[in-house]
């Protein structure tokens, strides 16, 4: 299974800033140390091009992002200080999601250790998100003729408001978001399917709400594409670690075991529907960064296990 990483593209943050930049390098190191994939399958993606980014973003916004001409209000909304390095990192992260989508179409599963920047709108950023990698990648796959439909399965604790807004009038991208209702963003957008959960929701209630939502999202692709669905549909799974009970920006109460079951359910349902899936990490703001890394690591491990099962099945070995 191919895994894409961008952690070497650092950007400056003020001391004490709560964005967990170091988790990305720690996650890559953990994936390698655990032997989840080989070193040769850990790949640095290329930057997303202007042409690709403009499939989801306004040209004026992209030009101002690139030139450092965002207003102070826009920068405050994003929550990260502008720098040339930030722009490079954002473009590389989008490139990672694009690359993971291409790899998933070949292998069934692939992972980007960044991405999930679902609060970025067409003409503005928000909530640590500069560019919307999921919608950009979805439209790149469509423009290149790889797929007709893309399903965005957003399991971050915060609603994917930017994704919902950009794709609102696009029937070829189905947006599903399961999130903490009483949390950022204050004003929600309308996804194709939203599941808002109460504060303190734990494993059992979460998983009971998750399964029908994912099923409906995948059925949308199946019913639209019919027999061609296996090679013409793609899922992008935002596997946020922030529903974890120890997350500082989340108000749900999932255990690590519950989040592992979430990942198994989402990925197995995609596999059963014969929809390739690109997994991105999205949010995670644990009190202890190692807790966040542990949650992300188990997501990558479960995806790798699913990829192995699929490869063995295709070669005629039963698992």
C-alpha cells in the first residue's frame, strides 16, 4: 500500500501555537517503525498545480494565497500565520491526496499522512485549512477520466463545511459528514448527508449512527453508476483522530478501540461496495500528541491490512 507524507515541508508557527505540526513527522516515523509499510512505499508527493487547485478554488483567492496578500481577517480565520512555507506545505498536502487517490484506483487502498483540510471554501480558508484537498483531488480524478462519482466520507469531529459548500451544486460528489453538532464551525453548511452527534457520544452510539450513513453514501455511488461502479467511483475517507475522548478540540468520547472499529467499518464497507478508497488523516488535537499519533497509526495499519486482504483475494488466496 502506498503512503504519502509531507512532514518535511515545515512552516513557522508562534511558540505555543496549538496546531500540532509535529504529529506528522511522529506519525511517519511510527508507521515506519511499526513496519506497517516498507520504506519504499513511503512517498513524497509533488505539489498540486495551479490548474488542479483551480478546479475547486477561485483564481483571485489562489493568487492572493500565493502572493501573501490575504487580509489580516482572512489570516485570523485560517488560524495559521501566512508564510511561503505554509503555501508549499498546503500544495504538497493537496498533492498527497491526489496521489493517494491515483494509488487507490490501482490498489484499492492508499493513504496520505496529511490532508483532510475540509474547512477551506472556494474563496477563503478557515480552521487551519488553506486549500480543500478532497474536492480538488475528486475533480482531478474526474477531469482525468478515472471516475465519474466521488464519495467524501468525513469522519472528523468537525463538520466538513468547506467541502459541503464547494460541492453543493455538484451531483457527481456526494458529501457525508458525521460530526459533533455543538462544535466548530458555528454555522454549518448542508452536506448531502449530515449526522450531527451530541456532546459525549461514545463508541456504541457513534458506530450505530455511522453505518447507515456510510451505507447511504456508498449506495448513492452504486445506484448512479450501476455495473460500471467498481472502476468509476472513488471514496475519500477523512479519518479524523479528533472524535477521541482525549481530544482538546472535540467533544465526543470515542475510545481508541472505538475509532479502530470506525476505521474497520468504513474501509470494509468500501471494499464490499468495490469502491477504492483514499484515506487522509484530517484533525487530531490530543492533550498528548502521542495519543493522536496512536489513533492515526491504527488507521494506517487497518488500511494496510485491508489492502493486504484485497491483494491476496485478487491473487486467489483466502484470508
